[in-house]
C-alpha cells in the first residue's frame, strides 16, 4: 500500500511517490507527468480528464471546464453539457484520474495521499479540497501549503547552507509568497501571504481584453469557440515571449481576420495591474515575518513565474535577479512527494524537520461594551503563528444576571467579526451575577494538519470542547453517499484510449481554427481517424498514429504562423485523400 503526494493545480496536476531514496513523478497514460486540470463531458456521458479535455475548451466550451480550482469552497456551480457540477466534484474527477494513473504505474493500491493547497486557502477551500479527495476515493489526512512543499524540495535537492529565502509561487490561478529560514536539517516557514485570485490566467485575460480593444471587438459577443481560441493563443503568445522578441495572435471571424503583435514591452504594460498586486502580497509577507535579517535568495516556482516579464519585474523590485527553481512546474509535486515519504517514515528523511505557519488569524467575536451592537474579532492565534499553535484568553459577562457565554469562531483579518469567515461556535453556562463577575477561559489549539480545537471553561465549572470541522466537508452519511454515488456513476475515458482520443480532439480543434483547404485537410484526417476509433481497429490506429500526428503538426504550424509579418501560407494539399493513402498502406 503506497502513500502518494498530489499537487492539485489550477492549470496542471501532478502526482509523486517517494521510493528508492527520491521523490518520483508518476506519469499518466500519455507518458506525461503533468495532467491538465480540465474536465469535459462527451456526448455519451463519458468524462475526459486532462489534455484531451483541454483541447475541447475550443471545440466544445459548453461541455468543458478548466481553472475551476479558483471556485473551491464556494457555492459556484458549473454546467457541462447540461449537467451541473460543484468545483470540488470536478476536482474529484481530476484526482480520480491521478489515482488511477498511480495505481496502474505503481502496481499496488494507494493507501493515502498528501495534497498541496495554496498557502492562502481558507478553511472552506481546504475543506473543499479534502471533500474532493473523499469523493475521488482518496484518504487524505494532511494538506501542505504549496510554497512549503516547494521550499522542502528546494532545500532537500539543492543542499544549500543555512539561509533565509523567499519562495514566490506564481501559478495559473493563485499567488503564494513564503519566507523560509533554513538551519541545518530544519526548514522553518516564518511568514506567508497570498492571493487566491491572482495568477497567469489574469495575464491571459488582460491580453485578450487588449486584443479585442485594438480590433474593435467585444469579448462578450464573441462565439464561445472563438473566445476559447483567443485565450488559448493569449497563453501561447505570453509563453513565447520568454524566448522571442514578439508573438502574434489572430482570429478569423467570417471573412475577416483580426490580429495583434504582442511584444515584451506591450506585455509588461498589460501586466502592470497584476504586478502591482504581486508587489502588495510580497510586501505583506515581508512585514509578517517573525525574524528580520536580509534575504539570501528569491526562488521562483510555478508556471507563470517563468515568464521573462515577471522575472524582470522582480529584479527591478529586489535589485537582484531571482532564481527560477529547477523544474518550477513540478517542484511543488516533488515536495509533496517528499511529504509522502515523511508520512511513510522513510529512513533517509527521518532527520528532516519542517514547520509551517497559520495562514489566517483565528479568534472569537466579542463586544467592547454593553451597548455595542457590532461585534469585533478578538484574535487568539495571529496569522503567521508557528504551528502547532495554542493560546487562551479570559472573557467576561457584559450584562447583569447573564447565564451563558457564546463564542462564535472566526478566521480572517477583518476588524469586525462579520468581515471574516465563521467556522463554528461554542457556548458555556455561567452562574447569574453582576456584569463582569463571571467569565470563561477560551483556548484555541491549531495543529499541523490545519485542524482547530476549541475549548471553553466557565467560572461556574461548565466545560465545552469541540473540534472545528467545516460542515461542507463533514456531510451526513446520506449526503456523502449521494455525492460519492454521483461521482462513481461518471465514467472516465477507458484506459488505453486517451492517446487516440487526444489526437481526435486536437484535429477537431484545428478544424475549428482553419478555413478553406486546411479545413478540408483536417476534415479528411478527422473522418479517417474517427472511423478507425469507431470500428475498434487498434492495430491500424497504432500504424497510422504517427503519420496523422505529423499532418496535424503541419496544420498546427500553419494555424500558429504570423500572417501579419511573414505572409507565408501553407502549400497546396496533396491530391490524394488522407484515408485512401492509409488504406493502401494497410493492404500491402
């Protein structure tokens, strides 16, 4: 029975296992380590997860979803092909795919998983992640903050000396900043800050908005397929600018073609509002750190952290160039893999010690005076407190003959209790008496697994103790059974078919992005390949896969070429029918 580590990302997800003295990445059926965090419902009700689903964002946007991680812990509902899903249900499908890949690769059942979450995920979001794991059939007792996992792997693999560093984790949908102090075998997180709605997706949106503005288009009026194509090209162009001086985006709407040449200078302008928010998060982390001193290094992790404009921005901010971590897209997963090894008590990891901090302040609502009608939050455990953390405080009655003290428990940074997230409540009885005579001692203990224990001891002897567990996670047995049955009834694409399905979805996407002869060529490929899939001819599919892919590569290159600069167009297609060529080969 294995324990695995999972990085459940906004854009991509990865799984790792610790064995043979190292964190080992688990490949999916396509032989790739990263699985796109995308889900699509096919016409027959089958669900695709991963790269094939991502292709359908362009061809079937009404049946496909991605970046749903940003809605975890909310009441948001997403509709795919007229079926409603909660964000945690979509995440459960991604986790189930990772679980199936892990069992296939390891050749044994998976006993438990450690899952990474953004450091600034609140209690609702963390509980939604655990619920997603339950629905996927995974036993998850431990969540770890993403930058903490990255720091763990960076320290373990780089074998750096004692130092204080900043980890900037800039992904597709979230930003986390952690201050980390390393001393001998101890890795101590001293401060964290973040923004759960800030990432590379915001840059894509800024590029798409500028494209529409420059071309006199209204994004809301674009057909869903065109809008999806625009965002896909915005992401591609953004990435290309890290190694090229310019990149282009073009859309064909009817007989009219629209275009934009994106340069690093323009991209930097468009990123201005995003980078200002990044600066604010970094500033907050620096102010919250428990110890002063200079930073020795700034380490960048996450897909969006690799963008040249982002690295340049941070260089201007710090006065020195930050380091992009080795395998920045995978370092969190590798760190979670190490955590799985620690959970398994791997002998070579026994001396490794990692501490973490509380991401949000925890406290109770209280009143300053008898006529106060707006309770404020009395903080018992401030944010960035080292975990495990414990604190207690005495609270007194406000009214004469008061017989009870009720404490509403909150998480957040707002002064007024209503500005924060309510986690639960606890109430104790006190003997009647004059105001201020009776009291209760409230104790908060927040453990390393992110579970809050609250107790209240009244001056009259009444004692109440409870573990604060989010009701969104701990459903009734009936509710949990119903949710799990809904997920169980959803059939993932059969093992062995994903590579072929991906090729078909890619051809369909290219078809929607072309016109004229290129579209006819794509149609010929689609018809031939779909026929092979429908008739179940696996041998012929294996023979023809590479040549179909090669022709799709040629069409893709034509789709992505720059019509505004090169003026080069794809050559005339071969006169023969694509299917006919393959049929002739098969008869030889």
